[in-house]
């Protein structure tokens, strides 16, 4: 099936309540252009350099999502245009994003990434860390950051009940912590090609899907 057909089928399947972020990392700009022509506007990349290079040659109304681990010293390269940063995992990073947002005279939308998987390698706050971060006084000085929700990645295993447990746990936490943020706190980004159906059934309203649209990555 063509990229455009896969995209349209997927959009129909997930419905209007769930935002589809087409994860275009490693795929060439021409494929992104095809998806764009099929109406897709939200694209996700996991590396700052690749994101910047693609943004420079693709239509300016694309909403670019940074979904991979972000080092503080690279925030400046995307601060002027990034639409949403999904992978905020430290106070230091939040402060740097705020600083660069001030410089660019804009508000940068962020999601706080929560570590829900068992694997060591996945970044993110624990539930306890997140609770303590939002109590800190620095947290209230982030004038140019808008925290609009949470992101999580489930364990990369075939164990359905485990994945369901991780997604449900994040959804429950999201609902509990919501009242401590502004009314903009509405996004729960969870679900990828292999587990988006499960994620949506557990309450996700933003999915990040790459290979199921563009084909397997090398
Ligand atoms: C690569 C990536 C995805 C998409 O993965 P697919 O399995 O290709 O859908 C989603 N989220 C993050 C954070 C990623 O790095």
C-alpha cells in the first residue's frame, strides 16, 4: 500500500479525537511531502539535526514534534519553530527551553515524559520525580513554557497485559495530576505502530506512528 493510503486508513481508524503524529525519522523528505499532500501536518522526529534539516526544506505550516531525547545544548536549534516537545525529562531541560522561548519571544509547548516501561534505556521522570518537580519553586518561573500533557512509551515486549498495565497507569496518573496544571493540560501522548490500538483504548489522545505509515526503518 502507498504511504498516502496507509495514512488515510490510519486516520480513519483512530478517529478525530486522537491526533496522529507521523514519525518521519530516517525517512526522506519526499515521503514526508507525500504525506503532507495527503493532508498530514503533524510530523515527529527524534533528532534535532534531522528535524532542522527537514524543516528547512519542507512546507512551513508543518507542525514539528520533537519526540526523542533532547540535550539542553541543542534546544536553541529548534526553539524558534518546534510545535511540541514530547520528551522533557528534567528541570534543567525545562529551564533551557524556557530561556530559549524567551529569546524567541514565544511560548513553547511541552509534554513531560514519564518512564513507564521496565527497560533501563527509556528516558523520563518516574511518577514520584514528577510529583516533586512540580512542587519546586523554579517550576513556577517558567513563563514561556506551556506544559500541555504527558508522554510515555510502553515496554517493548509482546506481553499485552503488561503494556495495558503501563498505559493504564499513565492515564490514571494523568487524570490525577491534571488539576495541578492549567486548562491547557489535555494531551496524553502514548502509542506507536505496535501498540497504538491498546494505547487509545487506555485513553491516549495522541499517537506517534512511524513504520506503520512509512514502512520498516533500516
Ligand atoms: C520512533 C519512535 C516512534 C515511532 O515508532 P514506530 O514503531 O515506527 O511507530 C514513536 N515514539 C518515539 C519516541 C520514537 O522514537
